[in-house]
C-alpha cells in the first residue's frame, strides 16, 4: 500500500473505480505518510483523522452500492487553511483566528463533499495568504520536500508541499499574486490559477477580493483538471463568480494532440534577476513546444515594471478593509490585557496579527487615506487597466504566453525575511496575471543541479483554462519531471 | 519620491494596531521603502485610461429575490466563537 | 440690528420594509431575542460574501420616484471604513459617490392659520437618496456594553436634504411629509420608537438676505419628531446666542439629550473620520434600464397631496376631513373603496370613517386594529345608503355601526335582526303631526305665512316625540300636507 501515495490522480481514481483498493486503504496510506514525515515537513496545521476516515468509509459504501459520485469520489484532497469547513478550525495561519471553528461550509467545500472527495487536513499557509514562503504563518514554517532547509514557496505552502511529499493526492490553494503557482513551482507540482470568477470565493477567507482565486494543485495536469471540473461554475452566494458554461476540462487533458497554439515569449520576463538555471529550463520547454509544431513569437509586456507597485497598492488597500473584522469583539482572539474598548481593538489586533499582515494593513490604510488616495489607490486602478490592455494587445498576436513562474528556485529559510521588499520581488512574474484576471498554470519543467524543481508558467486568455491544461499535459507526457519523488 | 511623509501614528490609529516604540521605527522605515517603491505608479502614463476595479464582466445585475431564510442555529452560531457573551449578547468594555 | 435666519438640512435614515436583509437572506424583526437573526454574512464571519437584495433596490427606486429624484442608470457600492462594535465587518457597505437617487424634492405643507384651513405648500430640495446597511444595536449598562446584531444588515436608505429649511416648523412639516410618503409606498412604517426612522440635522445661521452658509453644527440623536424640532430650535438659539455675545460658532458634532433639553459636544472638526471609501470588490454595480424604472413607476399609488386636491375639488370634501383621510393610505383606500359601492354621498362616508371608524381603530394599537378589522368598506357604504334612503335613522345608525364593527355582520342584517327599520304607521304619525301643529301654533303660523325654516321646529318636535324612529322625509311630507289644509 505504501506506493499508493505516489499514484497519479488518474491511477488512483481508476484504482478506486476498479476496486483495486478502497478509499479507506488509500486514505490510510496518506495518513500514515503524514504521520511519518510531517513532523519535519510541517505541511499540516491540523487534521481530523476520524472525520476523514468516516468520509472514506462513506465513499466505499457508495461505491459498493454502485452509487459513486464520480472521479473524485474517495480521493483524499487537502485544503489550505483558508477554506471554511463546517465544524473545523479555520485559522488562516493567524493567531487571531487560532481557535475559530467555522459554522458553515465554503461553496468549494460543499462542492468537494458533493463530489465525494475525502477532505484530509488543514494545510499551512502564510498568515491570511500574505507571503511567499510560509514564514509568515503564525504556527510553523513548512519545509520544501526537496530540501528541508528551504522554503516551499507560498502562500499556499502546505498545499504544494503536501502534494509533492505524498501526504495527499490533490489539494486546494488560493492565488492572489502567485500563491498557488509559485509554491507549485518550488515544490515541483502542477498548480492552476483560474480566470477571476471561475471558482466561487464564498467561504474562502478574503485577502484581496478583486484578485483572490482558489486554485487546484496536483502532481499531474489531470488531477488539476479533475478538481477544476468539480469546483468551477456559478454560485448564487458570490456576486463575482461568473455565470459560465463549465467546459470539459478532463477531455482537454486526455487529448494532447490538440491544436498547435501560437506561443508568445515576453522578453521582459527573461531579464535581470532571473536565475540562469531557471532561464535555461524554461527555454528548453519553449523549444519542446516549438519542436511539437507550435509557433513561438517574441512579444513585449512593458507594463511588467508596474506590476509589483500596483499589486501592493491594490491588494493591501483591499486587505486593510477585509481584515478589519478581526478585532477581538465577536469571534476572534481578544487580548486579556484590554481594559477598555480601544484596547480591545488595538491590543487584540496587535497581539493577534503577525508582522507582515500589520505591515500590509498599514500600507493599505495609507494608500486609501485622505490626501493619498488619488496618488496611490486611484492611480493604481488606472495602471491596472494599462496592464490588462498590455496583455490583451499581446493576445491579439498569440494564444498563450510562456514565462518562468518564479525568478528563482526555492530559497533558504530566513533568507528574505528581514527585507519585505526583496520577498515581494519574488512574485514578479505571477502578479500581473491576478491584476488582469487571467488564467495561468505552473508545471514542473526541470530541476536545478542541486535538485530543486523549476516551474514554467503558461498564461492564457480569459477562460482558456483548457488550453493551459492541455499544454501542461502534453509537456508532462514527454518530460515526466512531475513524477520524480523527493527523497524524504 | 513624492509623499514620503508617512504619519505612522495616524495610520496605526486608523487601522487600530498598537505599535510600540521599537516596532514603530521598523515599520516606519519599511513603509517608507515600500511606499517609495510603489510611487513608481505615478510615472505611468495613464491619463486617458478608465480605472479597472474588477476583473469580472457580468451582464446585468447580480441580485437575489427577497425571500427570507431563518438562520438555523441562531445564537449558537455566535456563541461558539465569541470571546465574551452574556445573556445571548456579545459584551465589551463600555463604549462611550 | 442684523436679523438672522437659520439654515437647516436633514439626513434621515429609514429602514426599508423588506423580508430579508440587504446582503443576505436573514430576516429582521424588531423586538426579537438578541442575536437570533444572524448568519455568517450578518456577522461578517471570515469568508462570507454579500449578495444584493433586489427588493431593497426597487423599493429605493420607488422612493426616489415619489420624491421626483433622478434615478441612476448605473451605480456602485462602496465601503465606509471605521471601527465600532456595532459594525460586524468594521466597514459599512454604502454608496459614496454614486447614489441610487439624485436630486428631487419633498413637498411639504406648513400649518394653516386655523385647523380647518389648508396651510401653504412648498418644496424642500433633496440632495440624494442612497442605500446602505444598518448596524447592530448597543446597550450600555454599568461598565459594559452589550451588542445585539439582529438589526445589522437591515436595508437603510439615507435621505439627504439640501440646506433648504429655515425653521423648526418647516422641519416638522418636512418629516411629516416624508413619513406620509414613505408609508404610502409601503417603503417603511417609519416608527421612530422602533428605530425605523432616525434623523440628524445640520444647522447654521446667517444674516438674513445673505446667501453663503454659516458654520454648521451637526446634531445627532434626534429620536422623535418632536425631539427633532426641539433640538433644532435649541441649536438655532444656541448659535444666535453665541453670535450675540460676539462668539464664533464652532464646527462640531453635538448630541441632543431630550431629557435634559440640552446638547453636548460629541466630536470636533479635528476628530472628523477618514472613512477611506473605496469600491466594494465583492459586489457588482447596479444597472437599471429605462424600462426597469418605468416598471417601478407603474407600481406607485396616487400621491397623498394629489389625492387631497382631488378630494377638495372634485368630491367637495371639507379640508379637515381630507387632512385626516389623505395622509393615511389605509384610510383613503378604505374611503375610496366604500365610494365604489355608493358614490352619492362622499361626505357621509367620509364622516363615518373620520369620526367613528378612526375612533374605534385608535382605541387599541393601530396596526393591530387594522389587521383585526372586521368591518369592510362595503358595509360603511351600505350604512350610509340605509340612512340616506330613509330606512335607518341617524341615531340607530350609530348602533348599527358599533355592531358591524364588533361582529363584521352586514348592516342590513343587523337592522333586520334588531328591528331598527323605520316602520311607519302613517295614520298614527299623521295624528301625531296634527297634535304637534296644534301644540305649536306659532311656528305653524309662520310656515303658513311663507317662512320655510319654521317647519324645522315642528319636525324636531316630531322626531323628539318618536325618539327619532321615523323617516324624516315622511314627517316632512305629512306636516306640509296638514299645514296646507
């Protein structure tokens, strides 16, 4: 049973269907793996083994009665600790929500339950999804499965690390500026950030509402497609969720001999600051597609230089308002020192929130405050339009853009914690995608000499998730970097 | 860069975050760096561009019919996580 | 000496009467057990998102149309950021720079020189009406404050007037008119005791004849209509007193204490909030087409002042009667429905409604009384018709009214069951008339010599002797017959 954990989603789903093993057996294998390695990996914040096994048992009962709910039925899925699951703690990696138990299910959680998925564990993250390394989690720092001294990326750190380390088959993260793609890239798994409005945000704790999107992670494009199939689509509880027709994502990854797309390579994404090993790996991937008959064209996305400033203005402005509700009054941590109402606010927030969160709240407060709004927030909204227009101009010529996901492979723990701005710069290639609301995928395209995974990013036109999945699938069929197993 | 004056105490008051002396200095320096970096947006030529606030593009309204749903759990909904409650109400040190 | 005039603008918050809250389906009712009408959206739990209530938007559009506002074809939602324990998210979803309704005016009627004379009408200009969510309720007791979030999230419209009123009397008339119109379109019950209508006033004074505005003071906590007028009057005097003593009026927010008839400083200009408004990224803009707006226009009833004009001109009702019926839509609906059954005597019907029906309804809680009302308009019409056609005397009619009001039985049936019809023994009545003529020779003589009015004295005597149980038309006929012999 030990090797069950390294099965791809397709193999596991088929094995369950053919009753080669049960969901309980499969789930127990992942649980055993978690017990064995998570003390050093620290991908899980908490889990409810009894509940999870009960879900697995229920799945097996369904299957034995011929009432399987589909391909996801019985497959263990891990959740970033940002999705509300009724009766489970929902910490967002923050002290201020340490003891909060959600009284309701997020729409994605409800959809996963309805599809028969077995929900295994609550995965570590940077506090309120603010960070790129898990070092902003109030509870623990997750390690990179390929090198325990290094970070797994973030903010969906646990979601990427757990999948890469065989603790769970699939996982769900969130991506506001790269938080699914960047850890996927650093941990050597596939991670998708869908178009804005593709997956309901109801019950997903907000960081920056206009940028946040849930995104699936898996070791294969097929696993990502299977999750997306279940999760995407309209939700009457989320006004920003698109009333879309859900395409057949699974079909997209089963027919790799699809159309030969026109690929754009934006020069700006291969400039200063890009690690040479990352660069050559991504270039190899581009050559692969070219060899497959795709047309490759150089393009320009000159607005890249504004991406990080615009992101940090918009995201922090929204965050300063979204996070105001964590105040020590109704359901969060209340400082025992507080003697009057002002102290309840000031001290509960000061003690309950971490440094990076406070820094971003202060920045967001600043850019919205009287006298600075026009110069910062107002202006950033216009530059956001500029970035969007820039992408649309490129997409008039090409179908898909190819770039590195992260300028560098996984960095050492503590390496960037003292310099917030340096940490922000590691999201350079992923951030514009969120500002423009586009879909993008990161998939493993190689390893460094040290054995660290490298991620290649494909950026698509709005609602072209199928194209991205199909291209990632084509690549992994020829170059199965995603099937390499870390030595843990 | 413009707007380098940051009134950190005013911001902390608006955001309701207590900052002690040491942290106040660190935050102020970091914020000055970040704000300086973010001032780059001021250089962008965007005079004729409409702001882009959302990434969605709905046709028509997104709204619900006025049909009430009585919450299942009522007070329990709140009491489970409340830091302090008395007689079904949240209590705080006196306001005003 | 310089004469000063007051300049007053009002910000009135009105709770909309919808079934569910503005951004979630939890309902709101007043006086319910604390924190029972809450869900994850009301409490702002992590991950919850707002979804707009369509009815709240349409009701606001109706209110805007009543007050002749321009209805926005497109508008958006903004977050108003401030920390306060009654605000679950520490921001309020409101409309900052794109209100649903712009401009418009409220027609007001000032008090007339006497109760039975119509007062002057004028229009008070509105600045805007926008929609927002209400906050929870705080109660302070000893060293702690208690928070009930039941009210949080209830749809609230804010009706902002221009600084276009100049006296407490105008303020009173303005609020009366607002309430009347809002109740007319069933937008709100406007019960100030239940917090369904709340009012803040901006007050300044300036030398008469000047046009620029003086330094304004915002007055809060005006909890009743009389409280508003008293508070405004007090504030005007306070400012005039300051100016008389050569002091400047300070821009500030003051809190009215109705018990002490005194106001106290709440915060100065320097403490003004920085609300950091920005577009709420969780909500889509509202889009309204011309057809949407026209559809709402069609739902509107005849407005009360138009109705009053019609009653005065067409139905020839006295002003006092119209001033009771018209402001209350239920009364005027009842009246018009009765008129539909018997159109010959509008005043007769109106009198029953204004005097008797209203008295009975007011004997208990009005809302409850209307709900429990057993009498219908057709029955009032029937009652008037019975009297007019000589079947029922006016005195007996009172008895019939009371019985119908209590039991809901038709007047016709009550008259029959109780034997109240005027059954006339013409011979006996003729003898009595002859006796009366003999007993009162003076008016009889006067009538014969052409003084028509003298007949009334004789009629009165007949009615007196028969306890009113005779048809007056028959008495009239017999007396004339006898006197002409």
